[in-house]
C-alpha cells in the first residue's frame, strides 16, 4: 500500500547550464509542492502504513527548511555563493544543480536515511520511501524513485555535502536532526503526536 503526504514550500534558485536563459542567469523562485510517498506491506496498530501526524514531524522539518530559502549549487561561482549567504539568513547548499529533478533526489536521499534511522513505536513495519514528486509549477513536476536517487550518472548526493544555514537549524525542534540523519543515529518516533 502507498500513502502520500503533500508539503508546500517557497524557494529561490538559479539553475545553471539549463536551456532557459532566464532560469540560468537570474535568481527566481517557485511555489513548490513536494509529495512524499511511503509504502509498506504491513499496517501499524491503528491500521495505517504510517501515521500522517508522524510525517508532520521530521519529514516536514526537512522540507520546511527549504521554505523561504535560497538553494545554492555548491559548484556555483564562489562570489555569488558568499553574497547570497551574506544577504540571506535562510539558505541551503547542495552538491547538485537545484532543478526540480535534483530537489526530488536530495529529498529522497535525506528522507530515505531518516526512515532507515527511525525507531518505530506503534507497530509500523517495513515502511519505505516509495518515491518523491516535486512540482515546480502547476504543470511541471519531477518524480524520483530509489534507483534515481542513488544514480551517480545523475550526480552524487552525499549528505556530507548538504549544508543548512545556522538560521534554518535554529528553527528545528531537534537542532541535531540532520547530524543524526547523516550519522545514522536512532531517531525515536514519539508515541503521541
């Protein structure tokens, strides 16, 4: 069975090297919708694949980190990167060009590791990330599956090369969340959400 939860975020970026001149030469933003699809062949104690309330915890924290932020390609011009960081408190640096396709892959890698590190507390079993869909516009989206997320031909996404600004981390309930995800430390689901 597959369940799906939608998250919305506003984000600015430049997509270097793309065909559209406006997109590759100017900072611009989108009203994104991210769809996180989870699957399992089992249901928990309440008859659910995974409680939507749990998805509003750490998964939402990760995606909400991109809201009202600028996503920076870590191989972009250093002066440009430093200027953005100087004038914006909310930024994320990623090791791939910030297209809708790469947002899908980045979200997939982070959430996949998060789920694998999560200690379930209500009978959830074999909950897996099925796919991630990122809508960049009303009419255009990208969808990423496991084989896409870990496909080095599409660019390597190492969690060590993803950096959230201090201002973003300061808003997290668990300031160590991303470090726990990176280090595969246990993340315990609350019994009550």
